[in-house]
C-alpha cells in the first residue's frame, strides 16, 4: 500500500468548478473523501452529513471534495438531488483512487468485485497529510473529521 504524505498531482473534472487540480487546493485545509457510488444509502448519508456541516468546515478555511468513480453527469444529478454544496470529483479513470489506494476487493451476494473503500484524507494548507480514515462508516464520520480539523486549526493558531 503506497503511503500518502502530501497531495498528489491531479487534474480531474468536478461539479461546479469544471475541473480541479491538486495545486488549486494549496493554501486551504482540504478534505478529500472517497465513497463507493452516487445515490446509494450510505453515500447519500455521508454526503448529507458533510453538507450539513459544510458551513462549519468553510468557517475553518477548509475545502471539501467528494470523490468516486461515477461520471460527472451522475455527480451532477446526485448534487442536485441532495443539494450538495461542495464539488464532487469524477474519477472515472481511478487516478486518485489508485493514488490513495482506496480500491479494494469487495463482495456482494457472493460476487466479488473491485470497489472503493470509504476513506477520508485531511490535508493542511501546504498540502501535507494531517489525518486519514479508512473503511469508515458514514454515520457521524463528517463530525469526526470536523473535530480533527478544529484541533489542527487551533494548533496552527497557537503556533503563530
């Protein structure tokens, strides 16, 4: 498993922005959360919880990006349906999924397939990894990420 220490280089399509690159995240705390599929119950719950807390993330200077292998068109429908206020990155070619090593063998009704392991990564304004969460459960996860972000922001403020 490759270790992530900093934001990788990428340039991918996303909702609301058209495209986003790793360099565009520099200067902000960034939350990148990977989820399996648009419009599934767990993914909808996770997106809704991040959406509800989005103003608190923004107040702390953080950007949020949801990432899956779904198409941009699927992301646009998902964003509209749930009123998601942050961009969703369409990683159809698995560029970020592979860079963050979130593709795992899964099983559904005895059928094995390759899918995204629900994972989240928090980066500081310099693009350094502060925290990662793997195999997360969607309920309450956004709040846990927000709490960790608050701790990091307070620590940075005390250092200044």
